[in-house]
C-alpha cells in the first residue's frame, strides 16, 4: 500500500507540474505576449494540455486510482478527497477525443488574442466565429458525457456543485424583484457623490498605491506579484507564487483600487491554503463561488466601508494627495454611489449582480438555442436597458467587455453572484466573533485575515462549499441575507 501511495504521489506531482507550466504560459499570454506571438503560444498550450489529458486518462493512472479505492479504508482524508476529485475530472474528460481536447485548448488560448483585438477595434463580427466555436465545443463536450437534463445546469454544477438553472432562476427572480425597483427609486433622486473622486493620477503613482493597499490588506508581495493586463485576473503557480493583475485609468484612479483589492482577495486565499495540502490536487479554492466570496468580501465588505478608509488613510505611507481634502463621508459615499454603468468590473455594489444576471440569461439562451451568436450585441443592449437603464454605444463597452468567454469559461459568471451571497453570509458569522468595524478603524486586518484562514482558506478543496457554509454559518447558502444587506446599506446611503 505504501508503494502505491508513493506512485500515486509521483503521478500527482507530474500532473501539477504540467498544470503549473500551463499557468505560466497563460500568465505570459495575458500580460506580455506580443500579438504576433499568440499563434505559437496557443500551440504550446495545446500541446501541454494534451500531455495533461494523456496522463490523467492513461491506463496506468486509472489503474492506480482503482487499486487505491479497493483499500479506501486505509487512506487518509486528503488522499480520499483527491481520488474523489480525480474521478469527477476523469469522467468529464475521458469521453472527449484527444484531438478535440487539444484543439479546444488551442482555440481558447488563441481566442483571447482575437478578443483583445476585437475589443480594441470595437469589432464584434471578427470575434463572433471563434465565440460560436467555443460554445459549440462546450455543447459537444456535455453531450459526450451523456448527462441527463439541462446542458447549462450540468455546466453550472461543474463550477459550483449542486447549482443548477432552477436555483439560479429563483435567485435572480428575487434579485430582480427587490433590487430593480430600489435602483429606480435611487435614480429618481438624482444624487451624485462620486464627482470629488474623479481626479487624475498617473499610472506609476497608481501602481505604488495599489501595492500599498495589497500589503495593507494582507497579500504577501514576497510570494506574489502585481502586474497589468487588459482584464484583471489572479493566477496561481503555487501558494508561494501567486500572480495578480490590475489595470489603470489615469482619470479613474479608484478603478485600479477596487480591481486590486478584488484580486488581492483571491490572492490571499491562494497564499493561505494549508501546508498539508499544498502539494495535492486540493490546493485550490473550494469552488469558484467560494473563491469569488473572498474577492468580493475584501473588495466590498472591507474595501467599501467607512472604517477601512479611516484606518488606511491614518496608517498608510502612500496615499493620493487629493484624498486629504475630502471628508471620510465624502469618500464613503463616493465609492458607494449607485450609478448604472456599462462595465461590470466598474459596477457599484448594488447593480453588480444585475450585470451577472444579464450574462447568465445570455449563456442560458445560447446553450438552449434561443439566441444566436450573431445577435448578441442587440440582445445584450436590450437587457442592459431593461435592468440597468443604460445602453452601450459600442460593443467594447457591451458584449466585448469581458475576457471570460474567450477563455472558455462558459458558466463562470454566476460564480460572481454566488460569491456576493456567500460573502454576506460569511460576514454575519464573522460579526459574532470579531469586532470588524473596530479592527478596520484601527487598521488591524490581521484578525479578519486569520479568521478567514481558519474557517475557509486552509481547507482548500478539502471541504465542499456546502460543508464550509454549514460549518461557518450553521446553514446552507441563503440569498436572503445578501438582498437584505443591499437594501439596508443603500437605503442608509441615500436616506
């Protein structure tokens, strides 16, 4: 048995090594590859993806899992969970022909470059064919699995176990019922708070400020780095090598502040996976929804609070001069102004999940055959008008704004909304044990970070989202707290 465990660990190490190399290529692709280099890099990603596929579906690997399962009672908890996760992954990919798996990996790598150029040129037509190909691959892969029921529910469950269209339809219906009328009421008051925050800051100063904020909230820059990309993201090579990106607009300095804090939340999670699972397949977030709960917790619960800015401005060594002329209330209301925008990552906290609802409805429509790819700009703009009351003037501000579809992340967007829900449920539990406001005012975020590490981060994938929420809050996912939080917060801000 000991020999089998050693062999299993060697195979897992090889798989993780390939995954780490893929991560580095992905980092390069999204941060510094010249446009002329996309083709070769895409082929390299395809080749490495095929190596990962071949290893995971090999007779030797499958036999090893079978042998270990026969003596499951002799396995430790971590190895049992790894095998459970591997079985799920193998069921998904072994039915896909190897050449199609490689082709899809190359396609999604190449598509990111096509998307970036299309967005720059405001040219959806040039991106539409590759986007259609990506959606068609996803449909085909689900059909290979011969899963009964709705295609989209199967995809959603891959990102968040137990999630399906029925549950999300109920959540978004409740969100629409409660938040859209509140948004209309706020808009009718026509109160502007953010004008004093629209000062100009050059990119170099914004970068210094972003790094200061990362250190302040607890991201370790000795084991991580902050770079720049067209769309902010977090990528993990290992818990000692966690890479974040943000983006800078000189006229909108708070854009980089919140994309940095958001990605910092992801990064803090990755840096604090438990050492006992760091070399296993469990060294990752419990789910995409739980991962987003951490980024949204840091971005909104912490970063958009009065107390955070009171503590930060009193303690930080690097700050924008313009902030010294503003009151704390002016900063707080400015960063929380409700102003329906075209861009999701710039959205205020109240309207953010409405952006996700739009993408959810579009993905559902494409996969069901209700919507055609060529009609997406028109469909997108119609939903923006219906839910947010604004219509993008160009596709780069609309259907082309997000990188996710070009990466093949169909079904990922609902994770952001679920992350919002999880984050508020987690907040309620944390408040019972920690004086969060006091800690933020004193500029002492260590207790908050420690609580999150002990309750969530250290477990990685060892516990499921459901197990984590029951352990932390005593109940499963409950969207009511999130909706009530939004209503309470924004009614107070807008009197």
